[in-house]
């Protein structure tokens, strides 16, 4: 097992206090948006200390993928760690974004490489060849936009906005009247959503005017009616990104509120944005993002429209599965990853038995509260809050138990482990939807 040191990305939307509060340390004084735990070339975890001639996790794996990944996983994923884990702390909304399918990612990467687009260029869409399905597990109340809502529901939401504008004594823009008519047209749902989304993302003065009027009306009516949460979001997003088409696009999407312990997964083509909250994010090892608003970064509209899935969906929630070995697993329909929550209670009435860490080949584990003792046939390692480790396939089986310090405290310890997915869906980009969230 290898102790890791991880990069924290200081993106502007990151919270300045959430991650420090989680790990019980002083804030750094700058935004702390994402802690990357893995072997992605953008910010590979550092080995502490260096081991076997390797400084970073990607170097360790590439030097000897068989023992680190396991022969089967190494063969299936080309000798690379197939997942990336993050602690994500959103202090303000992220951009509207979508991730490509495997074929789209491979083709897009090859095309930009052939065209000589610098990998660090602002206009670069594809940073690697991989797709980027992902899952977020909420550690705190977590707010998000996720996938298209039914167009008839979206039409009623825009009608609410238009009534609010009219009630404020302002003329409803022709664009907003057209959106209601288009969403109510009775055409196939994906066609209606594509038409409105494409019109809004094209931007322009007419869109800006509609955003301004909608946001002003939403700000004074956001606490009233069935769509209070959606209207409050419009006003909030406009405060961060005045005039941005993403403010109105948010009304086409499902508005999701997660409680701690809730999880949702996001397949290719799903338009989404995280708005606020702290969570554990897991994804295929990729940094491919196509943005669709709420950002000052590059928006490639033609490529975006090729990538978006315009079918309306429910909320793709992931329920916990509990095994006879005491494991709590979250398994979305992706082959690259699954998540395990290890919550170890302390005190005289608690079960002090070690919990097996789920390992389908390699795993990474991060402790977010207390301290844990990891034990394997190859040795042991104690992790404190904020520390993480890489567990090679060759070190399995690994068990987690309370370290001595945590056993003396009422809160016990909490950690999350990520390994390769144990169930491969035949339709990994077609979610099984739970609309009850």
C-alpha cells in the first residue's frame, strides 16, 4: 500500500472553507475546488515516499501494471488506472457541461491532435481519449442541475416566468413566448428540447434581454409556488453570470437537491451543473468537458450539440448495496468504477470487526473523518483525516479498522474507497432511472 499526496485544484468556483472543514485543518486562503486522487496525467497523486523509482502513481503503474492493476484489469484498460476520485467542494455554480461517449472522445481527441491544437489551448475540447461518466456522493446538502426535464413541464415553468414578467409590468419577450409554444408543440420530446436549447446556446442580444427580464422577475417571485426552487436558481445563476444563456437553459433541466448519503450518476450526453455542496466525485479517468453556459471558458457550440443527449430523463440515483461482509457499495452502470463507504463506529456497543475493502483489482481510499488502520498480507498503514492511499491489486485482501485514536472517540471514522466496477451494464450510457428523488 502506498501513501499519497494529492493536488488540490484552486478553481474559482471552489469553496474556501468546505474542504478544510471536512479534514479538520485551517483553510489555505484560496479556493479549494477539487482534490484529485488517482493517476490522471493532469494531476497524478504523488507517492509518499517515492517508491521503486517512481515519484507519482501513474509512474508506478506504468512501470509494472500487472501487480498494481492486476493482469485482467491491466489488459482491459490498456495498463492504466481506469478511474479518478475527487473530493469536490462547490462554493459557487460550476459551468453547464456534458461529457462525450467513448467513440466521441476518441474521434475528437484524434481530430484535435491531427489539427495540431495545443493540449493547453483555450479552445481545446478533448484533453485525452477517454469518456467521462461520473457519479457524485453528497457529503453535505448538495444542489445540482441534472439532465433534461419533460418538455411539457419545462413549458409550464417558462409560462410561470412569463407570468412573472407580465405581472411586473414588463413586456414578455417574443423569444420567451416562442419557447413556450415550441416546448408545447407536441413534437417528439428530444426535438423540442434540442430546438430550444440550440436557440438559447446560440446567444445574442435577444437571449441576453430574455435572461435579464426572467432573472429580475424570478428574484421577486422565487419564494412562491411549485417552481420556487427553479426560480430561485435562475436568480442565483444570473447573479454569478449576468446575461448568460445558461440561466434560461437551467429551466430545461431537472433541479436536484441531494441530502448527505445520496448519490446520482451522470452518463455521456447528460447536461448537468453542480451548484453548491461538498461531495465525493468518481469518474472514468478523463478530463474531457464540453461546456454549455455559465462560464467564461470556451464554448464550442457545434461540438456541444453533437454530444448532448436531448432525451428527457428522471434523476439517475444510485442506491447503496450492502453485502454480507458489511460493505456499503454504490455501483453505477459503468465498468470503470464503483464506490464504497466505510463508516466505522466506535464505543462499547459498536461492531469492532474490520471491514473488507472492495477490490476488483486496484483501489484508492481516502479517510475524511477519524483515523483508520488498513491491513493486508503485505503490511499495514494508518491514515488520518485527509490522507489517502493506493491499494495495488497484489496487496488484496485489505481490511479497514478503527485506528487506536479513533476507537477512543464517539465519531469513529469515515472513509471512501474506489475500485473498478464489478458489474458491467450492457447499455452503460442508458441509465436506469429513479424518478422519485
